[in-house]
C-alpha cells in the first residue's frame, strides 16, 4: 500500500463523480478519481451524446438547483472552450388539471422561468407535426435545451486533470475500510484518503454494502429508442424543434420524453422514463420490450411524422430511489464517507451543482443547497447499517 494520503478519493467517473472531482481539484484538494472500467465506456448512466437540460420540474427544489447548474455549465463551457449546450426549448404536455403538468406550470411561474403557454387553437402553428391530446395543456420552458453528454463528460474530466487531478481507470474497488483515513482497495492496489465520495451509479449498492450500508436503490434498464422521420428534418434541431416531456400519456403511467433529431441524422430520440429491473453486470439478460410497445402506440397517435417502429435501440441504466429523488448525504456512521446516488434517470443536468455540494460535504463545509429532500434518513425503514 502506498503511504500517500489523498484529501479525497472519488469512486465512479460518471458525470457526478467527475464533477465532484473537478470541484475538489478547483479547491486545491489532492484528489484521486477511480473508475472500474476503461474510459470512455457505455456501461453505466453517463454515456450517449445528448441529455435534456431543463428547469421544468414539479418540485421547487430542483428548479432552484437548476438555476445554479445552468451557470456552472456556462462556466465549464467557457473553461473548456467547447460547446456543451444547445438551447431548443422544452415542450411540456399533460392533462391540464392533473398533477404533473399543473405542478410544472406552477413551479415555473413561481420561479419566474421564461415560459410560453400554448393555447390549443394555436398549438399546431407553433408545434407542427405533433397531435396534442384532448384535455392536455401545453407550455414551453424556453430556457431548456440539449446537453452534449459525452462531450461534457470529457470536458469535465479534462479540466479536472488540468487542475492536477488524477484519474485511474480499470480499477474495480473490492473493499472499503472506514476510519479517520479511509482505505480503498482495488484489484490493482490500495489507496488512502481523508474522505471518500461514492458516486458509483448502478454499482452504488454493491460498494455501500462494503461500507456497511444498504439503501433502497433499484437498477433498471432503459431502452433508448431512435425513430425515423418520414420526411427528414421534420423534428430536427436545425428546424428548431424542441425537446419534449409528456406527462400522463394515455398509453402508460410514466413520463415519455424526447429530443429533436440531432445525434443520428433523421432519427428522433423518444423514450419511456422507466424500465425493468436488472443486474448491472448482467444487463443484456434483461430483454423486456414492453416500453417499446408503449412508445410505438404513443408515436402513432401523437407524432405522425415518425415511423412507429424504432430504427435504433440502445440501452442505459437508471439507479432509482423509491421517491425518484437523489441521495446526497454522509454515511450515517462515518461523516467522511459521502454518498451521491439514486439519480433516477434525471441527474445528468445537475452534474456540476451536485458535484459542488458533494465536494462541500467532503471538505466538511455547509452545503450551498438545502439537502433535506436528498437525505438518507427519509428511507430509515429501508436502511440497514451494519457497522
């Protein structure tokens, strides 16, 4: 074992871990970022070319966090000298008098987010080639857009290394020994740090068990579907088509979302925001396509300009909590072990601000956001602490 002691070790080099490491290095903390796979990889939750960025949330605390996240993304874009974000707007649709849509509308108005409300009679002239469901309202969060995910992750990791940070990939963690100095053992060696941040995505529970903690995290496999435009360009980013979120669709219980055709020319990404439970190391054994049937019916009804059979199907893993809110907290028994987990399929856009608060926790500082919605104790009946 090396005698070297890091200020902080971060496990997991996805968007949350890389952002945390970036902020630590910015704060002159000697930091080691560990990743079990060779970088880059597509095994977790941070790969792929695009993600939606938005302030349109039902919960006020997310919208407030996104105010700062936008500022931090702009700062990262400037530092890295590459475009990480493209503004497209976000079309939000849903039954006017039901929770999802009406809650988003209220939160946007409360936080004075620039928003355009679309009346039914003018909907088709603003949003052509989309059928608005009877009884649905529609609005556009004009601040929203597309984040270039792979590019963003590379940029943050590069900035972290420029600040003196060290990345070691192909280092799978096999043991964690808590203490005033935490010892992290990988298949290649052992490392010691004054603090430890665990941002291991779908593998979080495996690692937390080694730190004596079991949390109610469930891993689900999402089919990421791309649908061919019947006429190329109909739903393209270059034709200013927005991202969209559909609350309470007729076809299913969960949200359906989409991004304009961009990463694959002539193909629009439209996905169902849930999937079937899986083991992260055996994801390909899970072949459920029920979500694709739901999407096909929805596209037939609401997006007539798309061929209602996916042209490309990729996959992504979500690590979800029982309430779909993040876990951002210290280990209940060890204040120098910090946990960022359960991002529930909507965490990428928060990367820079989540990284900032996890960095603050690792440095023993008071976090700059209220983390009570993200605390471990809300799941007390589900939580087992063995140490």
